[in-house]
C-alpha cells in the first residue's frame, strides 16, 4: 500500500490524519480520522478545506472504511453522505463519483484504496501543471493580490493560485504578495500568511476592503484566485469577496486570473447562476471565536438577535476574468467562448 502525505493530509496503511486548519496558524494539530462521519464533521467545520483537498480527504475516508471490511452497499451510502457534505465545491462530488464507479464496477478493498490513492496522486500532478502554466504570467517585481487560501493547505500539491505564486518565487522572481484577510473566516489572514511565511515569500496582510485602495495607488500588478466550481461558460464560484475583487480589477485594468484543476470544472453546470451557494452559520459574522486566556470563547460584536446573511461563496462572471489557468493550459475569454472548457471535460 502506498503511503501518501502532503502538508495537510496523510494516509498510511489505513491510518488517516488531517492537519486541523481551524487552529492554524498558532498550533499545528493533527487529527486522527477514524470514520466517515468524523470526516464529514471535519469537512463541515473546515478542519479540512479547499475544494481539491476535501475531495481527496473524502476519498481516503471511504478507503479507510473499505479496509474495515464494510460492505459495498454500506460504502455506497457513505460515499453519498460524503458527496453531500458541502454543496458548492464540485471536486468533492467528482471524487465521490469516481469512488462510486469503482464500488459499482470493480469492487475490491484493494481497488477502492487504489482509487483514493490515484485521486491524491493526480491532484498533486494537476497542481504542478497549474503552477507551471501560471507562473509565466508573473514578472520579476510584481506585486500580487490573492484572496482566501489556495495553497498546499487546500490541495494535495503546491496549490492552485498560491501554487502559481510559489512557482514564480521558486523561479527566482522577486515578488510580493498582498493577502486579503478574507472575512468572515479569515482564511487568508490565518492560512495563506502561514504558508507564505513557511515558503519565505514576502507578503503583506490587508483587510478585504483595502484591496481597491491599493489598486488605485498602482500597488498591484496581478491578481490570482482559486475556485470551487467553474461553469461551462467560465463563470466561477470562489470564497465570498472574490466578485468584489474582480470588479475592482476590471475598473483598474489589472489582470485577474482564476487557477484550478479540471476537477473544478462542472460539465453539468451551464453558467454561474446554477452554482449552489453554501450558507453558513450566523456566528461566523456576529463575532469571532477562539482561545482567549487559554480557554475557548466567543467575542460577539453585533447586538444580540442581529439578522445575518452569510454565504460562503460568490460567483464571478466570465466577463470579469482575464484568464483561466488550468492544468492543461491557459484560456482567454475568446477560448472560453469557443467552448474550451467543454473540450476539456
């Protein structure tokens, strides 16, 4: 059995561990996953996150269950439960469809485990190709803006948008990254900064509403973001706030790129309006939770009973996107309009 390990997940002889992303950057805590239900909870609570990585993690949870001699019928039920764990990231659904295909057509415990391992290995390779394709668009001296977290904490490899930035840095280009805090969950402020610090890539953390100010000052030359689902017409869903960045980028004439693997492209989704948008708990907007004084607590800054609207994602129209950086190439608006995504799937 192959042992696989990345920055955020490890699967070895049936032992499955994930890096708990809810306690980063102050603590590197690994969680032992022992059941599909535990993995579903980890996905929903964002202990494991990132569209590609949750597909990988769910696949390993199913493989682990198969190693416990679970029946095919029960495994199919567990696969469907994992499929439904989060609604927007299509990678999870594509991975579960692949696992279910193995269960239906070629079921053995060994084949289920091999399918999960192949999903991990494939995602690692997809990230490498995305990074190589996108790094060509970064010039020496560029200041780059990114939103949310799209690196090795979100994938099995170097990442998507952050992988592009990382590859440019590895090529010796002197770059600087402005990191959107990415409210309300601060996945830019907590996670992207943690990765950039480890990689020794120069960065500055900003709140989301500072991005337009920096663009107006001419401080940003390129923007790279990731995606949780790309429709056939090029519209794409990403962490809430991405749409605002795209609008600002168009006004300031700054190139705006989305980077993602083919597993993020949904062949069943014609346009962005058909992408389901996850709604999350009001508590994420009403205040902040964490460990204060050594014990978990919640600081609320809104009046009690305040109504909250808290979508996890928004949809950026294709018309606002300069280029789509995929594993098999980079596509322009003209390419997308000519059906480039349909040809890929």
